[in-house]
């Protein structure tokens, strides 16, 4: 009897344990009903291995990096590690001159320099890698950010030495790094890794240092764009989500780990919402129902997918293909003038145009607070053949936008002089074309173009030094061939109308909006961070205004809840693609108003033009610097 009772008890215990081992987690039960409720379709990834590794993050539960245990990897190297089944991430803080000793990698490794600098072992040599923060944009500062990263494959030698100020790194390992699990105090670490068998082709070359900002922004779904880095078995997505964007309930079979870098969102996880802010992290297992409501700050995050999302990779290939149709694979940005070291010197370059084998542009003086001074300004002629440049005017005008006119002359916006003039290539003013409207002086003509009839369009954002303005607001004007000046955009309809273009067929006028919703700026409008398009009427006036293209906003602008893109000068090619200088870089827009790609710059671009004999080179001015890059497209200029 005792033996029988013991046997029954033993069987019950075994059954209980088996039941516990095979029981479905509560979140999966809820998830199943939510999938049905929202009409979602479950997909599975065939052959996905069971790695035997449990995450240190609770599925669908937001936590902060601060709540994760600190792991000392090496002396002076501290890490906040988090991992899923197939990928490990770590935010590493390296003290000044701290090092990671040389090792042979047991898994693939990505390293991104988030702050500071390091020397990284790559192919047997120590290579410098750095991070640069974006400068606050003003009259003298225009520095763009930089984040260096490198991909090292399993079996590569790895070593790191931090710079004199230390460094902050993001490291991503796939599969999970088992020795780091041990350092993190995890019990029952598997004896060996199990990796996926269907590996994919990485989209970056191993052992090559990249700047993250050189990668194109790929559209994922409406309201989100990402720089994607794919390895053989994982994918890292530096995603930017628009203010106010909504991502409805959805699922995907890939495991996802999300870390917020900037901004805020309410993350939909199962049937609830959880707030996420900087340094918050969450694990979203494959096929877990989730979504998001993005705050008015927007939200930037790092998503790590295991394995890589094929749909995202397809989007990325399509984006790169469209960009490379315009900017060749081998095209490199070249510095052609460093006006901080050469003479006669540059301060704030603007309004370039190609004419008679030369680039003509304005060299405006601005102090840090945007205070201008015509006495310290000039107009410049640059000869690309010799690399030399000279002033054709100096100390007389603070000119801005230029455009080729008649007989080899230029139309010039004398911004601080409240007039538009015709000027010879040697700087002689031939005549005043425009200096008043409705009996009062115009304020500050900024950018200018002509139409095929000989009419002139120009923007006047009143960006002048006088506290009292002459005209009732910022506006856009058209001077007909007969000499009649018309205001074609109502005062302050744009917060700051700046760059202006005509389509090659002359039927569409484009105007961008430089600033909006800025606390320091006196006007807000409904134009926001868009290029606007208008139909051109027979008499040169415009109608049917519409949003044409949304321009990306940078992080420090989003933090202030502004809509200031910094949109300034624009150029257009004969196919109708538009190139616009912004705080983010040169944003390229196709004739449908769709984003094509971004030319990354070391300084934010102010304005640009096509040039060279074949009109296929973009010349880009940026305060003290002038750059160029080759394109596959022929630029359009209306030479009267």
C-alpha cells in the first residue's frame, strides 16, 4: 500500500512538473486573444533555433537601463547588458584610457561610438573612431553630428582603448555572447551557441569604419524612418518617429529589443500602454501585439531585431537604389574652399549660381546672434578650374541670393540694402530692379529666380537688422516682364519664406519655410517643415497652394517642439528632382514630393547649385566652406 501511494505521489509530482515546464505564459494567452481581436495574422520563421537563453528583460514590460545590473567587463569598463534569445546589446561606459584586451570574437560584433572616442582594433591595426555632437545652429555654428561604427565578424581579433575623455559605446552581439552572460552572473549558461542557419547578406562591409549619418534614412511605415544596419543574423534600426505619429496594433515574427534615445512615446504592449522615455528599454517577443503613440517631441530609438526583418531590408534596398540613381556609388563629397584658412576668407556663404564657368555666391557677415554687417560682407567669384576665389564686391552690400540674368550679368538680392539689383561679374551695379512695393521699401530680398518670360520671383523673409519693418509681413513677390511688382503670397503666410524654385517647365513654383514654431522667432505659421508647391498662372501669379514635401527635423529642434527645418537654398535638375539645404543635410525630393535620400555634410548646408560644363556637379556652400559632389543628373537653370 505504501509503495502504491508512493508511486501515485511520484507520478503526480512528475505530471505537475511536466505541466509547469510546458505551461503557456500568461502573456501568450492574452496575446492570442488580442491577435484575434485585431484581426492580425501570425507568421513564424521556419528553422529558428531554440537557443536555450532566457532574456533578462520581462516580455512586454518597460524598464530603465538604470534598473539593470551593472556588469564590470574589464577594469574601467562597465556595462548595462540586455539580451533576448539571439542578440545581446550593451551600453558600455569606458573610463579615460580604459581598455578591452585583445581577444578573438566568438560571435559577430557591432560597436557604435555614442560619446567620446576610442582606438578600435580592425584588421590588425588600431583605428580611431569618434562621436561628435550636433552644434546648436546659429550665425557662426553649423557642425553636424557623427557616430562611427564598425562590424566585426566572428573569429576577428578585437581590442579597444578609450580616449583621454573616455567613451560611451553601444555594442551588439549576435548570437548572445556567452562569456558576458557569465560575467553578468547568469546561471546555467549554455555550453555553446546555437545560431540561425539561414543567414542573410550584411548591408555593411566587415572591418570598415562608417559614419552612421552616411547611411540613408529608410521609410519603414508612415511616420517612421530608420538607418538600418544588418548583419548575418541580426538587424539594428536607428529609428526616428515623427511627433504625433500613431502605430496601430501589429505583430511580426522577429524578436525585438527597443531602447529609447530621445523623446517620448506611449508604447502599446498587449492590451495596455506604457510610457517610454530616454534610456527605457523593452523586450517584444516575436508575434507579441504592440504599437505606439508618439509624443509631440517625436521619439528616436534603437530597435534590434532577431533575426533581421526581410521587409525592412527590402525597403532599404529600394531607398538606396533610388538614391544611387541620383548620387553615384563612387561619388564623394569634396571640400573645395576652406574659407577659415584661405584668403580673402569666408564667413557665411549663400546663394551660389553657376555662370560662364564660375560659381558666384554671397559671403555674408553674421555674428553668432545673426547680427549682420554689410561693411564686413562681400560677393565672391570662384573658379573651379584653378581653385581660386576673389571678392567682386566688398564692404558695400550684404548680398544673398543670386541668379544669372542677361548679357552674362547677375540678379542680386542686396538684402540689407532693401533692393534687387543687376550686377556685372566684376561687381558693378548696372541698375536697381526692385526697391519698393506699394510706395514703401522692400525689406530683405533673400532668394531669387527668373521665369522664361523674363519675370522675377523673390522671397522676402524680412531677415534684416531694423526692428521696424517697411512691409506688413514676410512675403513672396513677382516682378512681371512689364515691370509690375505683385505680392503673390500674403504677409506672414509663411513664418520664413526662404528658398524658391521653378519647375523646368515653368508650371510649378516651390517655396520652402526655414523657421516655424520657434520661441525666439516673431512669426509662426501653418507652413511648418514643408516645401509648398503652387500652380503658376499665365500672369505669373500663383494658385492651388499645397504641401509638396515634408522635410526632416533634427533632434535639438524636435526637443524644442519647433518645426524649423533650416530649409534655405534649393536647386533643381532637368528631371524635376529638388535638392534643398537643411539642418539635416542636403535633402533630395523627387518630382512626386517623395524623399529620395540625404547628402550628409560635416557642416549644415546653407545653399547649393549645379555647375561644371555638364551641369552635373552640385556645389554646396556652408558658412565658411564650399563643397562639391558629382551627380548623375543635369541641373536646370533658366538662362535668359
